[in-house]
C-alpha cells in the first residue's frame, strides 16, 4: 500500500462520507429486518446486507483509527495518557459493535443498529469536527 498524506479537512470529509454510507446501510438493514419480520423476505437478504455493513464498518474503523490518533495527540491538552485511554475505549466500542452484528435475531440487530447509529453521532459530535480536525494542526499519514 502506498502512503499518502491527508489534510485533516480531507480526512474529515472522507470520514463524513463513510458515515453517510454506513447510515444508508443501517437504514437498509432496518427495512430488511421489518420485511423479514413481516414474512416478505428471507433471512438471507438481511444477513447479506448486515455482512456488507460489517465489512464497511471494519474498513471505516481501520481508516479512522489510523488517522485520529495523531491528530488527537496534537490537539489534546490533557496529554498522551488520556488520549490512549480514549482511543482504546473507542476501539473497544468498535469491536463490541462488530461482534453484536453477528446476531440473526432481528430484535438484537435493531439494538446494534441503533448502537452503531448513536456511535456515529458521538464520533461526529466529539472527534469528527472542524475544531478537532484542523488543517493548521497536523498532516495525517495514511496507508491507502
């Protein structure tokens, strides 16, 4: 993989686009769960869409986790120890959500879809903002 440099504003735009795509997939999963519960589709269609969501979420997480640590370290006034704890908790949330996506029960899937949606909202509120990802702070290195 080649290395490329991201301005934080470019990373913010890419992450926002990924979030929009993930939300579209969440919406499709919710519709298919409704259709499955109503007996209008089989479970294969829903599980296929959940698998697509899981793959997209995994790719998003790899990109996000690689990019956010350096910029947060440069902008965090409380230091590296707090940042590492925040990042580890965030990565832990990613892992827990991914595991929960393995359920074949529509009620469980609805819970994880709501959790994922809330997680994306929190990322946008606390990490993925122009205040945090500022071009005047740092260039981000990414493999891609």
